[in-house]
C-alpha cells in the first residue's frame, strides 16, 4: 500500500504539489483571518509555513532541497524550481506599466550597484572579524552576502576551499530567508508602496528568491517591478565579485 | 486562444534567457546576466505592441494571466525547498553576515525611498505648491 501511494505520488509529483500548495494557501488564509485578524497577509504566513516545512524536510532527509527531498513531495522541486519560478515571474511583467518602469530605471540601476557592493563589503568585514585574512576566503564570503549563487560561483572561480564556499552559501541562504520574512514587517519603514520603491528594493535587497517572496508577502502588485531589477542581481554579482571586487580585496590585504 | 498567450510568454522567456546567456558570455561571466529581466522587458514590449496594433486578444491574455496568478503558489513551493538546514548549519558567521547585510540594505532602501515622496510630488502634474 505504501509503495503504491509512493508510486502515485512520484508519478504525479507536480499535480500533487498543486494540491499541497493549495491546501497550505487555504490554511494560511484562515490563520491570517482568524489568528492575526488580517494583520499578517496570508501569503506571508504561507511562505513561513513553507520555510518551516523546508526545515522539517531537511531534518528528515538530510538533503539540500527541503521538503522536496521527501519522496512524497518531490513534485515541489518542479513547481518551485527555477524554471516555473522564472516563468511565473516573467508572466507578472504583463502587469507592468512601461512608463512607471522607465521612470525608475535609473534609480533601479543605482540600487542594483549599491546592492552588490554594500553586501559584499559587509560580508568581507564579518569574515575578517571572524579571523579570515586571505583574499580568496574574504572575497568568497563577501560574494555569498550578495546572493547564494554569487558565493559559490565566485569561490569556484578564484579557488576557495569547500568549507568557505559552504559558508558563503549559508550566508546567502540566510539573507534570502531574512528578506522573505522581514520584508512585510519592514515594508512601512522602507516606504515600499510605489513601483519605483519596489524597484529600489529589488536592486538593494537582491536575491530573486528573497525579493519575489518578500514582495509577494507584502503587496502582490509590486512584484513585477521588484523582480525586474532583482533578476539582474546574480548576474551583476557574478560579474563583479570574482573580478573587480576580488582585485580590490587582494590589494587591501 | 489561450495557448497563444502562454506561447507568447514562453517565447519571451526563452528568448530572454538566450539573450541573458549571450550577455553573460560577452561579459565573460559563467552565469546568465538578467535573462529573466530581459524576458520581462520583451513581454512588456510585446503586450504594448499587441495592444496598439490590436493583435492581442483578451482571450490570449488569459494564457499569461493564469501564470501570473500562479506566481505566489510557485513562490511558496520555492520556500518549501530552501536549504534552511544548511543556512542554520552555517553558524554564527553566516547568520551575522546575513543580518548585517539585510539591516544595511533596509536602511539604504528606506533612505532612497523616503526621498521619492518629495520627488514625485514635484513631478506630478496636479501637485499644488504648499
């Protein structure tokens, strides 16, 4: 019986994940309405539940893909994987008002640049404070603070040790999770209300996963504007970290 | 036909990824540079063109809107497969780097966005001088 269920679950992975996610969204809607009186958005709660399940999944299997490593929920990997995530993000572009996006293009680009250099500097400083003194390790950990993809890409390019690369991924994943969870709470403080503000946010907060989930939990209408800028984040990071930023660090230490 | 919209979306997606990949190559980076962003710009342009020239039917738009509506569920599925365990195993250094980064960026965002309110009031046509 168990193997039969398992077979059905894996053969229909994506379909099963539609049902599971639907259930999670339904529950979060109720939690939002009845437990928080609507103060915390349903999607924010759903993302928190998702992260909690990811932790449980990681604990159960020791794998790297959270709940998706549990056989029954392997379809989650497809539904929440890069392909469908990016597809859905592109689809939201249909809601973009070109004039708004054009008006904020310049400030978005500036935010993107600050959003690359500032996390890097902080990452390097923290690594320094924890006793790292070689340019390669410092740069890799700094790159991890940009996004969890820039960290390993940079580390591999400049020859960092596996431990340092792991640390850089951990820093990046932490950052993404914080952005997901903290954005709705800090939305007022960040004045996250207009398309322009969302583009600034997308550039500075970085990580497509953090920005897309953070904005989804704050105001769905702002998603395309933030994502438009944030999708350049990893590329810019991978461009600057192993080159210019690495040379600067090497010159300094 | 609904599929026309989804096909348009898919075409923009793939073309954007290809261009992002080429841009990455041109810049000598091992990753895609802004492929998704480029795809979004293509879709925005296609929609604008389709509306002004009238070849984009409302029914076709459904093929895109459905996927846009699935965005939040997809993001929840993404959250479910984050490597939370690894983040936690990274220990205090990874945590501190992330906390400080998010704090600094939040401040930066706040500073930049607080300026907008003044700026947009000046620019908006019906703003009255106070």
